[in-house]
């Protein structure tokens, strides 16, 4: 008996047991009447939950004669982790009707369930319960509340909880630093980090992760490099999670050499790290490397998720090379991922941009479920191929199916009007977007409207439209009008527009080249030469256009 009990304790001390082994141990504790002890029941419930067998977990819980707070916590956590939030809340309410009172771990679990289900009203009620029960100053409850409020976008509420807790341990500091990092307020996160260091509290991996998560712009790369240096100094670079977030940070900041250097130092990078690197290459315009590392990922035997697949399909679309796109499509079919809306939408865009609209339409037709993203993808493809009438028909289908068009729908529709030169239809779509669907125009909408008006000779109307916009006007809108001036040969307006661009845009090289071409077309060779000389002297360069033609060799 002692030998069996020793083996039982060894198994119960493990983090994971298979479902079959869990059932064997359950049978053993029933046979030996150990199920009357809540310790054994609690462990078995946890193993059932890890294996996703909630039915057996609930059955064991209901049959347990002695339900301790630990057993209650286990069954509530099991439902919360399975995203069965209503059942978790119901069990929590039922617990109050027993003699067992919730402890700090019970409240922490329910707080996380409220944030994961975006149940703000419930979170506030639980927060009241924490205070009434005398656990308002508990660091475990406070950390859970800080994380929950920040996840729901209420970082000021999270801050109030933090400063209202007298004994702030490292976990609580990490929670508030992560809260500010995740909402983009990296400066406040760094300020708190300085406060933490002044209290002689040593950071850990979670501290660094919280700080790095707020850095998402290339202008912040120096701060990211400083935090990387701190990781090396504190020997935190060996932490796989920290290294993964460093790869993500460098990728977001478009510093791909550093991202690859950190990535190469990882022994076994996980899928999140692979995704960060591949997405970083794609977003920084190095589409070839994005596709190369995606192939390496497959060779490592890792299965890509829908977000990563959509990212590499976007890379294939950008280089307009249908070959890699077809290979990725085959990968999607082999792994049964074709029903994912995000993937199917990316396939439609990829085939459309590669010139195979029929394939994109076929993907759309066989989709079991379609949402607004899917329709937007097809409307974009139809517009690129000049099929504006078909794009309008898809828009009518959206409305018939009860879907709500968004700003991207109207971007695609206005793009279709631009490609087809449909000024009247474009005006009507722009009006309906504002008046009927209450969508405020964004930069891309104004770019399309300026092109639509300007390319048809309405340069003055396009210019007045831009002047009606609040300052500062995005350089992309002014650039669209300059392009129209080039096409229509209006050098006078081009000079006015170019001057606005030179004052506001750092990308002056491309616009100066465009204005130089307008001067040349108007016979103003001296002005054109002056601009070209200024470009050469100022070392401004327009990015050279490249064409990639895929060749196929004939068999001998």
C-alpha cells in the first residue's frame, strides 16, 4: 500500500499527465477511498482540465464529499481556461452559498475570466467583492486587477489599484509596467521602471517583456537597444521569452539585422518568434526573406497559424509572384486551413495582385462563410482589374446579406472607381460613406478622391478639396495631386503643390523628380536641370524601380 501511495504522489506532483493515466489514478483513489481527501480530488480535477475533459472534472467535483477552497479554485479555473466563462461565473456564485469562502486565488481567477471575456461590469463587481472580503491590499488580487483593467483599456483604473496597494512586490510592478507598455505609453512604463530600480528592486524577464512591448516605432530603437543591453548585463538574454520579444521589438522597429541576430542565437525558437521575424521582413519590404524563412519554418516541422500564413501571402502578393503563393495555397489545403476567413481573404488578394483574378474569385465562391473582410478582398481585386461594375454588385450583395461595410470597403470601392475613371460613381460612394454609413473619411479615401477628380481634369476641384481639410494634410494626398498635375501637364499648380510637399515631407527626392519631369514636359529645361542638380547635390534619391520576371527554361 505504501509503495502504491508513493507512486501516486510522484504522479500527482507532475505538471502534466495523459488522460488515460489520469483516469487510472482516478480509479485508484476511488478504490482506496482517497477521493474523500480534497487534496487528491483537486489534483485529478486539474489533470482532467489540462486534457480538456471538463465532464469528468465536473463529475469528480460533484461527487467529492469534502469540497475545499482548493477544489473550488480548480474547477472554476478549469472552466475559465476552457473559455466557458458563464459556467465559471456560475460556480463562483454557487461557492458563496457554501461555507467555503473565496480566497485571493479564487478572485484572481475570476478577475482574469472577466478580462478575457471583456466583461467590464462583472470585473467591477468582483473588484467590490475583493474589497469587501478584505483582500483589497493583497498583491495577488491587485496584480490580477491591474492586468485585467489594462486589458480592457482602463489603464488609469489599473494605476489606481497599483498605487492603492501599500506592499508592491515585483509581480505587481511587472503588471503595471506591462499595462502601460501594452497601451503604447512606453514613456510611463520607463518612468515606473526607474522608480522600481530606485527602490533597489531587481527586474526579471517579465519586467523587460513589459517594457519592450510598448516599443513599436523605429524612432524608439535606441531605447530598445538600451533594454537589450540591460538584458545582457542581467543575464536575461538566455530567457527564451525575453529573446522572442526582442525579435518582435526589432521587427516592429524595422531593424531586421538585429532581429535576425537575436533569432539566430535561439536554440529552439517557438512559433511566435518565427512569426515575428517573418512578419517583420514582410512589413519592412524584404518579401524574399519573408518567404525564405517561411520555408525554413516548414522544414523545421512547425505548423504556421492563420496570422503568419496571411502575412506570407501578402509578401507573395507584393512581389506579384504567383509561384510562392500557389505553394502556400497548397500548404493551406494540406493542413485543412482553407476555412479560415483571414487566410481565404489573403488568398483572394494574392491571386488578384498576381493577375489571376479568376483563382481569387474561385476561392471566394467556395468559402463556407464570408464576412466583410472577405468581400473587401474581392472588391479590391475586381477594382484592380478594372471591373468596377462587378465591384458594385459585390457591394450590393454585402448590403443584402446584412453585413456592415467598413472604411476598407469604401477604400476598395473608390479604388475601383479610380481604375475605371468613374467620377460620378466615386462622388456618390464618397457621399454615402459619410452620410449613410457615418464613416469619417481617412487619408486613403481622400487620396482616391483627389486622383479621381484630378485624372479627369478636375485639378482645381481636387485642390480645393485638399484645402478644405484640417492641417496638417498627409503628404500622400498632396502627392496624389502632384501626380495628377504631371498627367495633365499643369506646371503652375504642380509648383504650388510641390512647395507644400517640400515643406512637410521628408521624402523630397521622389517629389522633386516628379516636378522635374513636369518641367521637362512643359519645355522648361533650365528649371528641370536646377531641380536635378539639387537632387544630386543634396544626395536625395528616388528609389529605383525594379521588375522581376520569372523565367521557365525549356527542356532540352
